[in-house]
C-alpha cells in the first residue's frame, strides 16, 4: 500500500526544494567606503567600514536596507543604494594561482595573496573564473580559491 504525504511534510519539502534552488545574490560596495550597521538604520550600532569594491552576499532586503554577509561570514546591514552589481571576488586561498587559461597546466599570469580583491571579468565555467587585477592583468583562477560567486 502506498503512503501519501500529509500536507505539512509536503509543504516542508517544497520549501526546502525552493530555497535550495534560489541563486545567491552577490553585490559589491560602491565607489566609496560605507558603514556596516547591526540594524537597518543609521541609528543602529556601527560595526565596521566596508571598503569600496568589497563583495557581499545579499541575504535579505527590507526597504532601503540590505542584510549582507561578508567573506568571514559576518552579517550586517548596509544601505541598498551603496551596493553595485559589478562583481568582485576576494582571494581566500593563501596564494591563488591566476593562469592564462582555465587549465592547471596553463602559464601562470600572477599569484594573488589571501584577501586580495579581484574583479570578475567573466562568469565561472567548469570550476574556473576569469578575473582582472586592479593593475589590469587578466587570468583564470579556480573558483574554490575565491569568495563572491
């Protein structure tokens, strides 16, 4: 005999499936450094100053404010107007190798130390992402060596 799911477990399964299917939304801090708050208000506690270009994951948006997660996993609030869609990545490996092509045997273009900010030049494909250093150098880095994707 076949068992039917009751409405509550079915609802829970649907919610889990839909939340897993949602894409992460990454943004970057705009042209100027901004204050990160512990609440969605300028009257909230000031937690830190985020430098321009810093990537953040938008977790929730409420009115003019966005709750964001940074590379260390810390959560804070920032005014949504201070976020831009241009994608930045932070090196999280001790020494990321940026190569001329998306291949481990490709020529080394440059190495990037942990916490170096890179601009995402093209979307990630097959475990690699094309990045641009602020000095203009372009290359490919493994996606597991950067944060912000």
